[in-house]
C-alpha cells in the first residue's frame, strides 16, 4: 500500500479547522485555524560546549539557532524557536508524511559526533494559528504572559501555561497579530475550546468568528 | 405619592428615565442612576432589614460598601443573589428585591422575640448552654440552624457565565475619587500603562457627593474632565463597577468587574462578571475613607445613618432621607452634611456635638445658618421602633463618661452621625503594609509599604481636598517614575482645604445607665454586637482583640467590620484602659467586598474544568459505543458493550476473544520518553532497579522504577532504538511525573551525564493486537517486517511499514498472549486502527477496553502501578527482588536495606482463589486469617484486583498479604457484611505460568 | 501569585513553575556506605527554614530547566535566582521565630 | 473556683447583666520553673497540658504561646472531624480521638458544638472507588463506623450536588462516616484552656519560645521573649513551626511547612447538611451554624510561613466547587485566609521522643490534625509524663523515617482533612 497523505488526521481534524484561515476574518476580531502539516523537531545541544553545532544546523536548515531567550530565527519556510538554553523547536513547512523522519535523519547526520539529540515531534504537537486584532485580548484570558504589543513582539517565542495546566509555546509571527500556538496533540481540542470561550468573554469588544 | 422624598432638582439621577422596581412585593419607582438604597429612601422606605441575632428593625445606614444593615435578596430562581447591600445595587427596570432574615414579613418578624430574651443571648452564650443532655446537641443544633444565615442560596444552577483574565499594568490605581483620578492622570501622562478601577459606576468618588469646587468648577465636572482625558489615552484602561478586592504577593491584584447585574435586559451571550488578575509594576491606592458611626444607646434604629451618607443622598441622589434631622458629631467636617441637608429643605432639629467647644469653619457656618449647636452634648437614648422618632440629648461630663445634666428630647426622623473617618487601609494592609495609629485622627493610617504601592488621599489620612489632589498627583508621578517612566510635574488643581481637626474622640457615648443595663450600644450592626458584649468578653478573659472578635463575632459579618472594627477597638481600649495602638488590629483579609465564586471559577468549569485528552482513535471508539474510563486526563475505552450487554457480559466476551483469537487495544496513552546520549545506558542503570548495559539495539526490556524511599513508582518497557538511543514507556497516568523525576535527577544530581530526554508520548499512536491470531494479522499488513518468531522474538522490536505507513512494532505483551504493539505516527493512528479492524474481521478481531486489559494482565499476575501498589510497596514485596541489581546503585536501593524493609511479614503480592469459583471478591476487601464474630479483627492484607475470568472459568483475585510470598496454599478470609468469603493464597500467575503463549 | 525570575526566560508567573524543595542537598555519593540515619536525613529531613531559604524550582511550563532560588519563606521576597551548579548570590540571611 | 456553665447560670447572670462571670482563664506571669513546659497554645498543646494535670497529677505546667491561644491552625481550620483512616495505626489514633470528642462538651463543661452531622468522602474515579472501599472495609474490621454510599444516596445526603461532574469527575459513590462532623474550633481551644487553667496550668500568651537550654543532651529549660524558664521536660506542639523549634534544638524534621487555605461565603440559610469532601478536585465544604459555607482549599506548592495562600490554589478550589455545586456559582466569598501546616512525607503525624532527652515533639498533623486534638494531647501527655511513647503513639515516632515503617495515608486520604 502506498503511503498517502489522505490517511493522516491532523490533531484538530475532528473540528474541521483546516482551511479556515483562508476564509478570512469576515470582520471578526479573531480567527483560529489549523495550518497544514509541518515538520517539528526537538533539538537539544549545548552550543557553548559543541562549537560545530551552529554551522552544522545552518548547513542543513539554512538558519542559525537563536541564542537569545524567547526569540526565534527563520524565514517563511523554516523557523527555529528558542525553548531553553539547550533546546530548540525546528519548524519546517514540509507536509510530506515522511518529511519528519527525513529531516530528523538529515540533521542527525549533520550533527554526527556532536553530543545532541534530534527528535521528531511532528505528530506529537498541534498547531493553532490565531490571528486578528483581538488576538492579544483573547490570549490574555488564557495565559499569564504580558501580551501587550510592546511586551510581546513579532519574532518572539514564549512558553507558558494555558488555561489550567496545559503547556503551550506561543510564536508571534507578525503585527496582525498572528500567533502560532503549539501544544501537545491531545490538548488541542481543549486549547481550541478555551480560546473560543475566551473570545466569548471578550465579546463586548468585537465580533466572534464561529467555529 | 411616588418618590415623595425626591428633591425637585439636582442629583446625578436621570429624571427622564424612571425605573420601576419592587421591594418586598410592593411596586416603587426610582430613576436611572439610583441605587436600590437611594430609591427606597426616595420613597420613604427606611425599614429594610432585620438584624442577625435579635431581629431588630434596621434601615439604610450608609451609602456604599460599608453597609451593614440593609441586606437584600435580589432576583428570583436561578438568578437570585443573596446578601446584597441595597446601597450598592444599581437600580434597573424590573428589579425585585426583598428583605432577608425575617419571617413571616419584614414588618412583623417572629424572630424579634429574641430581642425580648436578648439578655439570655449575650456574646458566647452558645458555649455555656445547650449542653444538657450531651446527646441533645443535635436537637438544639437543628433549632439553632433554623436561625442561621441571612439570604438564601439559589436552588438552581447559575444561568450566567463569567469571564476571567490576566492583565498587566505599569501603574494600577484603586479608587477613582479625586486622589485616584489625579494619580491616574499623572501616571498616564508619563506614558505608563494605567488601570484605574472603581467599585462605583461613576468615577469621581466623594466629588459626586459633595459640593466642593476644583479649579473653580464643581468637583464632579473636574472629575468628568479627568475621565475624558483618561479615556482618550489608549494606555489607560478604566474599569468602573470594579472592586479591587485582593492584594496578594508580588503586586498581584484581583479585581471583580460587574458587567450586567445593573442591566434590565441582561445580554445572554455576554459574561455577568469578569475577574481581573493583574500584575502591576506599581500600585496607587486611593480608596478613600469610611465614616465611623458613633456608639450610643440604641444607635441602630432605622433613620440613623452616617452623616456622609445623608449628605450623599441629598447631593448625589437628590433624596431627602428625612424631614427633621439631628446631626450627631464629634468633628467639624460633618457639618457639611447639616448644611447641605438644610439647603435641601430638611429641618435640622439640632446639631449634637460631643466637642466641649464646638469650633470650626463649618460649625460656624452652621451656626450662621441658624442651626442650633449643642456643644458638649451626646445622644443618650433614641426612641422609635421601625424608625427613629425622638432622641434624648444631654450634656456630658468633662471626661465624657457620664451625663452631666438633664436630657432634652428632640423629635426627628433622621439622625446623621459622624464619629470621624477610617481610611480604607484594607488593600494596603492586605499587601502586608504596616499600619500606624494616628492619635489626631484616632484611627489607623498606612505606614511603611512592603510592596510597590503607595496610598494617596483619604485612605492615607489626608482629608483636605487640595491636599488630596496634590497627594494623588504626587503618587501617580512617583509610581510612574518607579515603573521606569519619566514624568513632568503637572501643576496641582486649585481647591479648598477644610480643617477638620481637632475632634473629640469618645468611643462610647454614655447613657443614663451603665452599658449593659438598658438599651443596646451597637458596635457591629450586622452581627448585633454591643459594647456590653465586648465588655463581657474582656471580663471573661478574652482580652486579645482576636479573642474579642471571635467570642463576640464583631467584624465577622458580610461587611467585615468596615464601620465596626475601629469602634470595637476603641471600646475595648476604653474598658481595658489600654491605648488602642497597643491592642493591635485584627487581620485585613481579602476580599474587600464579597466576590462571586463563579468569577473565581471563570471559564475553568464544565468542559474546560480539566483538559480532556483523547487519542487519535477516539472517534472510532465513540462510534463503536465504547464506555470510557478517565485515566489521568485521558479518556480511554473501558469496554465496548454490544446491544443488550452490560459491563460484565462485554468484558467476558472481550476477554475470551483476546485469548482465543484476536483482541485489539488502544494503547496510545502510554507515556513515552526518548532518551539519547552517550550516557543513556548508565542513566537507565541509575533510574531503574535492573541492569541496562547489555541491552542491544532491537531489544526491549522491562524496568521497575522506585522513588528514593524504595517504593515502586512506575514500570514499563524500554526499547533500545540504536546506539545510545532508547525509548522508555511509562504508565499512562505516570508519564508526566516520571519525566519530571528523571529530569530532576539528570539536571540536579547528575549534570555530568550526557543524556537528553524528550517526551514523545504523543508522537505515536499505538494499537496492541493480542491473541493467537495476532501474528497472522500483522503478517498480512506488512511486507517488510519478518514476523517469524525466530526473526522477531519476544521482547524485541522491528521497524517497517504496516498498513501502508511507517511503523515500529514491538513484540511485547501485557495480556500474556502472543501480542504486538504497533506504533505509528499519531496522524496515522485512526488509519492504522481502521485497517486492523477491517483486516482482522476474519479473526473476529475484538476491541477491548481497559477493564478487559486488567482481567488479562491479572490472569498473568502482572501488576498495575497504583492498583497493586499504593506508594508503600517495594519490589521485594512484589516478588520482584530478582529485578533489583546487586551490582550497582539505583534510585531507592539504599532504602530497601532499612530494617523495616527486611521484615518478612510485610504485605506481599499473591494470588487468591475464592473457594467458591463463582465468587468475585470486592476490590478493596480486607483479609483476615482468623475470623471473629465481631470486630476488631486482625487484618493481614487486602484485595487489589479481582475479576471473573472466562478463561479460568472462575473468580480470582490479586492481593497483598502479610508474608504472602511464603503462604501459598494457606487460607485467608474476607469478612464482608453478611458473609465471609474463604480463599486460598496462590501464586499470582494464573495463566500460562511458563510463558509459552507469550513466546509463541 | 509569585513572580519568579527564571534565570533563562526572565520573570514569569508562579503557575509556570513547580517546586523542588530544599537546594544544595546532594545525593550521597555511595548510599550503601552510609547509616540509615544519614540516608533518612537525605531522603526525608528538611531544613524548612523560616526566613531565607535556598530552594529548587523547575520552570515546568517554560524552559523546563531546574534552577535555584533564594526566597524568604515568611515574606516571599525573592533575593535571586541562579543556575544549577552556580554559587548562590550573597544574601543577608534572616530567620524568624 | 470555676463557675459551672449551664442554662441556669446563664439565666442567673442575665439578672445581673452578666457582670459576674469569672475569667475563663487567668493571665499569669511565668514562674521561674515548671515541671513541664508545653510550647504552643493550640488545641493539641492545651489538651496535653490538661491531661498532664488531670491524669498524671503534673500540675506545675505552663503552656507558652507565641500569640493568642488558639490562634494557630486550631483557629483557622475547616473543622472536619472523622476517624475513618485506612491503616490500623492511624485508625486507632483517630478513633481514640473521636471517642474523646463525643464526650468533650460534658467533660469540659463548655459547649464545643461537636456536630456529628456525617462526613462524606466522594469517589470520582475507579481507582478512588477501589481505595475508598479498601478503607471502608478496614474501618469496618477495626470496629469504626464507615459505609459505602452509592451515588443516589450521595444525592440524598447532598441534594444540591451535581452527580454528573460533567463526565469528567462524576460522583461514583463515596464513604460515609455518620459519627464524623464538625465542631466550633475556637471553643475547643477555649474549653481546654479553661479546664487546664482550672487544674492549675499557667497559660502564658504573647510569649515566644526563642531557644532551648540543653545540657549534656538533656533539655533544662526554654528561653522566651519573657525570659528564661526552667523546665524538667518540654513538649513542643507548634504545628507549622515544628521545624523552627527543631532547628533551635539542633535537629531537623521530615516536615515541610506550607500554607493551607480556607474561605467562607456570606451566610445563607442552611443548604448543606453534612460535610462533603472531594479529594480528586480538592474541595471540601460544610456549612457553619451561622450559615457560612466553610470551604477548604489546597496547600500552596512551596514552603512558606505566610498565613495566606496563593491565588491559583483558590481559583482551582472554587472552580471545583462551581463544578460540583453549579448553584453555588452565584454565592460570594466573604473572607479567605491561610494557616501554615506541617506536612510529613507519609501524611501521618509525629508523636515522639527526640535526640534531646526530656524534649518531646508532637507535629506533622499537616492538613488534618484538628480532628485529632483530644486524642493527640491525651497520648502526648502520657508520653511526656512517662518518658516513653504511649502505645498508640509508638508507630508515630521519628524512628520510622530511619527504619522505613512509614504509615502512608496519602493513598487513602488525598488531602487528609
Ligand atoms: C485551612 C486549614 C484547614 C484545615 N482543616 C482541617 C480539617 O478540616 N480537619 C482537621 O482535622 N484538620 C484540619 N486542619 C489541620 C489542623 O488545623 C491542625 O492540624 C491542628 O489544628 C493543629 O493543632 P495544633 O494545636 O497542633 O497547632 P496550632 O493550633 O497551630 O498551635 C500551635 C501553636 O504554637 C504556637 N507557636 C509557634 N511557634 C511558637 C514559639 N516559638 N513559641 C511559642 N509558641 C509557638 C503558635 O502560635 C500556635 O498557636 C486544617 C488546617 C488549616 C490551616
Ligand atoms: N470632611 C471630611 O472630614 C472628609 C473626610 C473624608 C474624605 N473627605 C473628602 O473625600 C475626598 C477624598 O478623596 P479620595 O480620592 O481620597 O477618596 P474618595 O472617597 O473620593 O474616593 C475613593 C474611591 O475609591 C473607591 N474605592 C474604595 N475602595 C475600593 C476598592 N477596593 N476597589 C475599587 N474602588 C474602591 C470608592 O468607590 C471611591 O470612589 C476628598 O474630597 C476629601 O475632602 C472629607
Ligand atoms: C470554621 C471557620 C469559620 C469562620 N467563619 C467566619 C465568618 O463567619 N466570618 C468571618 O469574618 N471570618 C470567619 N472565619 C475566619 C476568621 O475570621 C479568620 O480569618 C481565621 O480564623 C484566620 O485568622 P486571621 O484571618 O485572623 O489570620 C472563620 C474561620 C473558620 C476557621
Ligand atoms: Zn525558564
């Protein structure tokens, strides 16, 4: 049997969110969508102890790992999100089913001889793309971070607790603002429902997008 | 006549918007802008409630949050609200309110008999009686509980929802009176992010009630301008109807915002209230001050109210709270109330002034206005049942402790009293800021701040309006500066600066008889605590203020003593002859005013109470009609009943199918940890009891993990994926805990180990297929994995393609049969499951849930951590001593050699077979060796798991039994209610003890 | 809710963190050679100071790193955070009755 | 001596406007020396002093209290009293105590309002059901009343509960101890203080113990904020401060001190008639005789001596209350506070001799020692008087952390209120 994408169910597939981004906000303050499949790798390495690591990563990915806390590097296709002093999440816009394993192998190969870990977590996490002028207002209901435009700027990445007890990574992409929220796969429905309820709680200020 | 007591003009009400409401079933009218309190007064309604203990008639005595008397129940049915203060309820069309704590009606309340027998109910009377007979207490209690409570809790679920949010501010300002507005203006002008919250619906605080001018215009106009400027600034968030109720660690402040209680038509899809959880860099407290009542004989009658409240009713709500008023004061400031009342057409019968020489700007103005001032006088008594009718006033002795002359009677229907002011230091004190007793003001004012906060205005003991404004601006500037903004000092607005001192501080106004001998000098109105009660507490040795509080309940009502606490201290100080500052204060605790539970819960209720985790195959299980079990946050299929089946039948069927042909289990929820790095094997060696250095790529090993106390904390299999690369499995419920435990040791104890741990629990979806036909099915679905037993032996794994997708197949077994756990990437989980189900049809593939999984593993004697173990079980107890390496150290090893771990009589893991094969022991049943006719009996163990096994054809159980490893063959008994079940202790392995089927 | 300075991520709210108890309490090198009493000390006993306390925290909903914190257990004042293996900052230590 | 309290004395005193009531206890200056000094004037300390005087003839006793008597956890707990603990050792201890509760009002001639209204412990998961049943059977065979109740019976006891728990925390049943209930916490401290004082015990308030005098490994006295006081024996019963006192005496305890929170609602007419505990979601509720809902929350996650709690803990508890009792969402919290509890690794107390001769510790009651007040003091007095553990106290020695004989009540208790 050939491996085809049609087998694959994204974490939020039961809610049918994919493609919602395309339909636009229609005047709503916030929209939530699930982006296409992506490669997500967890990369662990001590950059100061493994001098060759940055170059090796750059060779494969064409980007350098951010060394400043709470930031990301990247371009339209790829990102490296700072998760900790020796941990990054690599995000690659490659939706092929085997892509996660392939990129893992490539990166491992490049990092041969360096004490590090590359782990494919493409299936382990869900991504919710939250966008719209009310996004900050809504998210401030879910996370204890300061979401003010001056305090959380495009290119920044912050991990935090969402609602009660759910860990998330927030990556701010632009001034729209657009956030990519990464969470563990099985928490995705919770995060989605929570966001909807946050929007309901903030509804005096804007219309809420259905779905 | 409607609104008979409404003044013809003035006030901040909207006369174009009349509002109809009912109180105790009668229809009334008020105006938009009224509170329930002001609207009732406009209609001449003074009697609003009954007191807690004596059911004395009580009226409206304040105009704000400090109200202790006028508690009402608002609304009916699911939306009813208990114990609201009428002075804080905004009027809306259709509002219906009623009095609480009275029966059958407010006017005629049976409970008032308590008042007649009140001598029998002094403070602490409970403790002295209802003791005989001792067994009689439940009866007394039933009777006492009838009298409990004020309002009523709703009896239907709350129809509303609540919003809850975090927020961050450079400067948070609590209170929007002149001081708060000034502070907000100053901070906002510097560019700081400001939150300004006030519990009232209009900003302006006392400016709305007074007639003071700021910069040559009415104070309320200045407030409106300030508000306009603030609203125009996008860095400012103004929160009206928002009480700052709690000040916690590290400048964490909680605010409750009211969104729809004041609306007649409450929007269905908007929250009722919102809780703000604010982290503020700097805080300015500008919460004003609360006027102090005076303590005199029968000072609780309806019509007796705070002077500032009377003034507010006249100026802010255009209401005449009476026709004929007596002012009772100890200070000059209160004359403003007399003057304003007079200007509104209220007759001022006299001003009774405790000060021997009643001097002062406003006093003089009152005299000039023709008001009679009785200096050195006090109110010695009051009369009037449901409304004050008369007061007796008399001159006081020089020390103020007794009357010094004939009493004179004044007719009145209103007494406006002022005993000075208490700065609202609640939030400062909650923030652990110290208080200082200010002898001039005879009250507590903020002293040193501990957190980044400062007080300004009346809450700081500053009362002159110009000073208040100046202090507000200065506080706002200082706060902004401390938050890192540069400020330009603004010119201070012009305003008057009344002089209110000196006042005469007399905590207790004497009457013709000593305290306790006639009439009641109320200190705490809500809890009916009198000066005599305080005196009694002291007499009996309850001298600490905390004891006084708890013995008399003073300050413990819904108003939390806003008007009573300082008076109680004053009275105690008077009786004990100890200065107030040496007494100390009782602790100020959140909330400042009561806060809705629902707002605290916010959206973390219902479906969002806890995350519900589902596997990628969940939709299939749900469609198949599975019943689910909650395992941690996961929903796992528990069993799959077919039509007409109960749990028992379903489990029997599933268990049989899995043994006889083929079963399939969703094992996705197992915890998985990826372990990489050159020291991985060493790391495993340290965290598991057994050895790991010899495990080769492709192989799998079972491991047992202990806590440092030697107790089993987790178990599972770990696969060697490659050189220095492992995949650990944990129990579903233990995944997070195990990862935390491992990271802790790695990062804190053994940072030298080169190992990285990554959770991959959710990267994979797992279907376990088990039973004699498992291999056949697997073979059909893969081209590239050699399923031959020799090529793919027990406890090994292979990678390849199954059902057309990448898979890692592990030949391990929790059922005791030939079994493969097929791991695919989670996105493909549903696909895998469906493919297996389709292809397995010919083998009667049967999905089974956690219950059948439990039966199957129990037949094999496999433990479940958390069921066979409870944090007190060691590997030795489980008969797994062999798994504990003697060659190396591991976490928990040292604990195993402590004396009590060696005790041969510890509870150990065994099997149990009830003598009657049809018997299924209850899980949790206790076991004895000797049955007695009645308890106590010596227990030797308990049943941990118990099932009816279709494969064994009988009931069987697992248990922990003292010394059980050496008691196989002996009898134990489970004495149950009504019967005793005899069993034989056996090995815990009931099925395939040689493991032939596993290895098949 | 405390405001805790993670040495890696910066100041964050308490609910992103988990507590790990007393710091600077190393696991005995060779547990087998020590007495039951010394072992019990390591596993169970706590300084539990009222006052300046050196303690471990993990930024569990953040960078997932363990670190040390010096905190006053009465006032909750935080005197500093430092990474595992680093020396604690100099603090004017306090204890209370 | 002490006036007896009764309805008659109340009526008699009413005639004299209550001006002739005697002091419930004296406020003496400390003597130079006592046979026994008890440190800590909470319930446990006062009971200890009472029984030293009453049963062991040791009346030259001082109770030294840092603040005001009863102001520690005795004065800030949710007052749940029950004895249905799982292990034999615990059951013996708490049942001993419960029996004393049943006679306390009479014994003290002080109405402590011990209300045996029944305590329900809810089970929300299959595992909780199993553990609950195990505990019930153990209680039964120990002769302690304890019964399983099905969800419908839970509903009868607590009509306002939502059994569905939104599918996530459904009520699957629970255990009921009918003899369990609540008491008026302050009255317990006051009643014992009055009774101990009557037997000659000096209760010295506003006096903090700041150190011990120890010679040759034996305690000879305490140093206090009011000066040194000699003592032949010293019993320390200071709950959350046990670690502080142990440090003064030069040893450590297996105890962490953490704030535990509680809160009350505004008073309403009676609507909860028994005590309901839900360990899985951390919410405990009962209604006081004045009408407030008394709610117990969780402990903060970190060591602290601050007598207040952390915000997220309150949020969690009130979310759980809203979930179990949806009609309480509109109720309002009136006051919230915390107490510093002394938690032991095995959730069981320590009643023990110590490395210092003549110095005894009674602590580790954590979140659940109010119910033990009379029993704990009773066996501790015996332990102090005879310089050896009372048989019920024996398993609860400090030794157990060395030998491994832990009495782990976690599994059965959740939080052991
Ligand atoms: C919020 C909360 C809810 C609880 N709920 C329950 C419940 O429902 N059921 C239950 O059984 N238990 C409950 N508990 C636990 C229970 O309150 C305690 O276990 C019990 O009251 C402890 O009593 P104690 O006499 O040992 O301590 P305390 O009453 O705390 O007395 C100790 C005394 O020692 C004093 N002290 C401290 N240091 C010194 C010193 N250096 N010198 C002199 N004196 C000193 C203190 O001031 C204090 O008064 C709860 C506790 C809390 C905080
Ligand atoms: N005549 C006198 O003796 C006397 C006495 C006291 C005050 N005053 C006058 O009162 C004014 C004092 O001004 P100010 O600004 O200090 O006080 P204020 O009373 O004018 O304003 C305080 C504001 O804080 C709000 N508030 C209080 N606690 C709150 C909380 N927890 N959360 C949210 N809001 C809260 C109140 O609703 C009010 O609007 C001056 O005009 C002064 O002259 C005069
Ligand atoms: C069982 C119980 C019931 C309580 N009921 C009330 C009450 O009705 N009103 C009140 O103000 N406080 C009540 N409290 C709280 C006390 O006022 C006080 O907050 C608590 O004893 C802690 O003391 P502290 O706040 O002085 O530190 C109650 C406390 C307990 C333990
Ligand atoms: Zn961090």
